[in-house]
């Protein structure tokens, strides 16, 4: 069954006190929402918040994710946090290869292969991000860029492992800019992604792959984007930092 997901990526925002207050309010608001069995809600707060979130959220309603993890399992890697630690802090998903990490922390495909392996090894689901920059789209190179990101980062995986992947398409030009891809642009790229996965892994796996759209999704435009056949939900940044995030969850439930 292809899952639908609304995931909030809080990035480097909120302190522990206000973060816990916000997730408690979201949790309370979600009590009034009946989630269909194919819908999941995920929140990815900063690392510092994770154990608190595990205590205050209803895990039947909110899955907890991390925004990143180390390439290694354990040892002398000062400042790093392993997938195993994140599992023990209550995470079931980890975001891998967000464009901000690719751009500001030089995360290459080789690094993302190692991170994905760590996430899978610890029985969590990677949310693997891809997406082109504005200049790539202007030069009509966007399909190539996304294809390379996905094939370099994921196509070494076995069929079994690939069924555990979620892909998030986040065009860099739409992140935090207020400019959302049109629903047609999102659908076109999602269908393209599903097609390259179909060619590599076949129909069953590509049909069941969850592909999220990210980039300036908010309550006002969520339903429109989610109405497209290959858009299975969203990865939400700024609009995930408000209780009205729940309105985006409601949009996927319709
Ligand atoms: P915005 O929703 O703020 O554009 O951010 C999207 C994003 O980067 C989620 O990972």
C-alpha cells in the first residue's frame, strides 16, 4: 500500500520549551482528526528536542524523525549523532540529503549512501531528498539532476531495501521562498521519479513508492498539490512551525 505522509521539518528552529509547547498543541489538535490507515504524520525537530517529543506526543498520531544522522555507527566522531542513537531516542524516520545539507555541508552522493545505509540498518525509514536549483530548471537540466541524485544515492539498494525508502522532491527554488511549484510541475517531476524507479525496480515497487513534495507548502495550497496522482504528501518547512500544520494534515486526509 502506498503511504501518504505529511512531514514537518522544523530545521534549526525553536528552543526546547517552545518546541515542546508547539508539538503538544499540534498533538492536541490532532486528537480531533481521524487519520485514515494509509496516512502518517511525521515531525522532525532538532536533535535536542527528540526525547522530550517522545514523552509528550501520541505515537499513534505523530511519528518522530531526525533531520540528519552520522555516516558511521559509533566511535570517535566528535559532534556526530548516529542512526542507532536516534532510534533509541524514538525516531522512526530520518531525513537524508536535504538540499540545505547538500549545499551548506557538502553532502555528496557518497555520503548519502552511507547515511541511508545507517538508517536502514537501524530499522528506520530514510526520507531521501532530491531537487534541482533554479539555474538547473532554467537550463532545462532539472530531470537530469534529479535522476542523478536518485540513481547515485539509492539505486545500489536491493529491492527489499528500496521498498523501505520515501523520496521527497524539493525544488531548491521553492524552499522557503514562498514560490511553490505549480501542481503540474510537481506532478510532472513525481511521475518522472516514479518512472525511473519503475525502470529500475519494476511496477510493484514504483507503484508503492511514497513521493513527497516540499517547497512552500502551506494550508492554503496543500490540497491543490496533494490532489495530483503522483504526489503522496508533503515535506513542510516554515508552515510546520504553527499549529495550523494540522490543516495540512487534514488536506491529505481528504
Ligand atoms: P518550506 O516549506 O519552508 O519551503 O521548506 C521546505 C523544506 O525544505 C522542507 O524540508
